[in-house]
């Protein structure tokens, strides 16, 4: 495994990344909350892009993987800054943005600041506005009070160790919501969603499809696929979706 390269951002964060040269639009993989760029989907897509001779970028948000900082110090806005920095400094030309879970929210935020560069988008169990509609909406009065008094709460996960959710993450997330105002996606988009996903519901996927505006949007529901969406058939569907939004064979 090759060593990561690092990007110093204007905010003083040090982001680890792997970048492949080639031709065509750059495929950029945006990972999920507490995931890193060594995940199955990120690495599989990199291998696929290299085999095609295509540009590819995967990186770790601050507080994730090999990048600087602690997860508990971060928030949606910080990771949006990281995404913009990585894309602006490490890529040129058109982008195919692939966002998984929280990375789906990041992909939508990126579309809001540089739509002219995005040639296509694929999301996998996209989780827009999850800090508000998932976490805050489900918190008990005791958990909301703990946010005020302790500054954080711990939530169990079906996929890894408990998440530590901070008051800052909740408050910052409210400034980044994308389902409360018009959401324009003026390029081909494919939303992928498993029906057995216990982290992001099918209802969320349908809400995103219905809310966004664009000329070419489709939602693919995969029966019994879970949130990881990383077995062989699911990985094949991701590649197919990337090919579709690129208009490639």
C-alpha cells in the first residue's frame, strides 16, 4: 500500500489523500461519518478508475483516518471546508462526485458552491441533514439536556463503536441543511439506497429525490442491501452508476 500524501489547508488542517492521474473527469470519493479513505468502496473505485486510466481522488476529512485533528472536534462545516480544499487544490476540470452516507450530504454541499465543475454525481445511502432529522429529532429530553451540560452524547452504531455527537456538530449542521431550501443538481445524478439500511431510511432517499431539481435524476433501491453497500453486486452497481453519469461505456 502506498503512503498517503498530505495537503495543508487554509484552516491549518492536514488532510491525507491518494490521487491517481489519468484522463477524463476526476472521480472524487467522499466518505461517510467516521469512515476513512481505506474503505472498500473508496479503494475499489480507485482500482477501477486506474484500470480505465482515469483520474481519481480519495481523502480523509479532518478527524478521520490519517488526517489531523480529533473526530469530536469536527462538524459538517469543517468537513465541507476540507472537501472544498481537497477538490480545489488537488483537481482540475470536471468532476464525478461519489458520496457515501455523510459524504452524500457533502456532495450536495459541494454542488452548492461549485456546480459548474460537477459533471455527474452518485450517492450511496446519502444522509443529508442527518444531524437534525436523524440525531436531534430522535434525542430524548435527557439527551438534549446532556448536550447542554456535557457538550456531547454517545449514540450506538450498528456498524462501529458508538458515535460521540457534540453540541457543535448539531448546531453547525443546522447551518448546512439542504432539504429546507431549493436544491439544484444540474447534472446527471444517481441515488443508490439499500432497503435493509438501518442508518439511512428509504424514506430519506425518496425525500431527497423528490426535493432536488435536475434534468436527470434516478433512485435505485436495492432489496436487502445494508448501509455498507459494499458487497460484490453493490460495488458493481456503484461502478455502473458512475459510468451512467459520465455517459461512458
